[in-house]
C-alpha cells in the first residue's frame, strides 16, 4: 500500500449487523443460508479470556460469499448439539479461513467443529515476511481499510451482548475472504504457497497439547522464589485458587493474581491483618478478601509440610537446560547451536521469513543438544533430515535448513555474533 494512502475506517458490515443466532430455528436458517453460498467460510470466535476459567467460545462469527454473515451464540447449544454437527458438516465442504487459527481451533473443536481444510491469514502473513500480521494491520497494508479494536478484550460471556460488540465481532469476518485472496496471490507470486499449505495441514494434524506438569510452576513472578518451602506455598495457594476458579468458571487471576501469590509465599501471613499488610502495596481487591480464610488455610498447610514434602526447585521434565547456561556449562552443545542459529538467520533473511517460522528454535536446540547418533561425528544432511522429520518439521523447512544444521553440528568453537533469537525458551519465560 502506498504510504500516502490513508486507510478507510470500516464502521459496520455491508449488510448491517445481523441478529444473533441463539435459537434452533435461527440456527437452522443460518445453516441453510450458508449452504446456498459458495466458496470458503470466514470464521472467528470470541472467548472470555481473563474473565472466565474456561477457554470456551462465547460467540462464533461466520461469513460465506452469497451465504450471509452470521453471529452464533454457542451457549444455548453446546458440544454435540445436532446443529453444531450440521454446521461442522457444512464447513467441511470447503476451506475454513481463520486468523491465528491455533487460538480459535481449541474452542471450536470443543463444540465439535473440526475443519478439514484451513487457511490461516496470520500465519500466511508471517510466511510472506510481512512486518505486521494482526488482522487490523493486514487489512490496512493490503486493503487500505482500518478496523477498530476497542472490544478485543471484552467479557464475551456477558449476556445480552451489546450491539456495538456484535458490530465489532461481525467486522472481524467481513473482509476475511477478500483478504485471503490477496494474501494467497502474494504467496503464489513468491513461490511460498506450498509452504503455507504444509503449515496449515500441520496445524490441523497436530495433537492436542498435553496437560502441563505442575502448572502452578508457571505462576508469574516465580523468579523471586529461591527456596523450596516458598514453592510449597505457591503450590498450595495456586491449587486452592484453581479449585475455586474451576467451580465458579472465573479466571483465577480475578480471585487472587499471581503477584499476590508470590508475595504471600515470600511473607507468609497467619492472620487477616498480616495478609492485608502483605498485599496492600499491590492494591487490595475485594475478591482477594472474599476468600481470605481459604488463602490463610492454604498457606498454613504449606508451612506445616515436612521438608521431604516440599516441591523440588526444578522438575524432571524433558525440557532442556536454560540457553543462558549452555555457553559455560555445555560448550560442546553451544558451539553448534551458535552456528546453526546464525546460518538459519541468514536463510530466513534470504527468504523474507521470520527465523522462528523458518524452523522452530526448539527443534534446532534439540538437535544441537542430542544430534543424530554417529560414531564418526560426521553428520550427514540425511541424518539431520530424519531427525527433523521426527521432531515435526515440514518438508519445505527441512529442504531449507537441513544442510545448514548438519554443517553446524561439526563446529567446535562458538560463533561470536549478536543473537537475534530469544535466549529464553517458552518454558523458561
């Protein structure tokens, strides 16, 4: 888009804001109207992240050419409903267009909606190497149209949903079909269409994420915790909060946020007065006080635990050591990693794609940590290709990086370059 072109605000859908679909009669009519349409389905979902415990969908938006724009309230129907099954059957007759599909697919699948063909506009934008890949920025840069995002963090579990929220939600799919066509044309122009479709297929085939081991360890602010007895308090408070949050379907942070949990672990209170004094610098919330007896009981249980019941500082998971330790403690691993990162950055730059989309940094770390078994220490690209396949890399990625990684495994001295790849793994973040 020319830098002088001012994006035109998109204020409402061309056909106006549709009435919400919340009855079986309206749902049946919506499905029939979509069935009369042609081509792909633009789909989006709204959740109540930060407000509710669950990640369920509270609104589903769907648009199809000549098939209308529909706002479906899934709450009156729920998983397994015959009309949800009918919707899934219809969606599987063509391609489903999603933006940042890995965010919406879990809540759609919970309802029984499992697309068999996918186009992800956000991921496609990354593969194209576009600098900003949010839905709004893509519409601005590729279609000279701007979207308002003032309701993106709204509590979508609210009922009834305000008309201005419904308008916002409808606009998310209003131009997604046209955007998909533009992005797909650009992918074809630069010979990246096959890359994108391999990525989309991999997303659909990916198994659900396994349940986290010790999810309480991801409490924000854990870097302040230096002792195992403090970890015990974190665990007891987190589990008590999780039990309440799950039962009430409310976000845990609304009951007691992570920073409060950490402060209570550092300064364990025994009375209401001590509790309030400890948390006052954070700004006491009424919700924290409502369950104060539960928090005090959880803290007391943790303090009373014998030392052999305290959690360990680190888990025995298969996560790799923090990258910041590799240079000093595992130099024989760090040397090939530094070269692999550098070579991958060069390949990514040559192909106008972010390095993390060219190949997962975790995959590169795992190969450098445990390279293919080879007595001669000569790592052929074929051996690396096999390992990349086992780690889930796609064919197009393997074709681009296998030689670079194989050559990097031969390096014995680290490459002194400024690393642009984050030093922190997702597990450490």
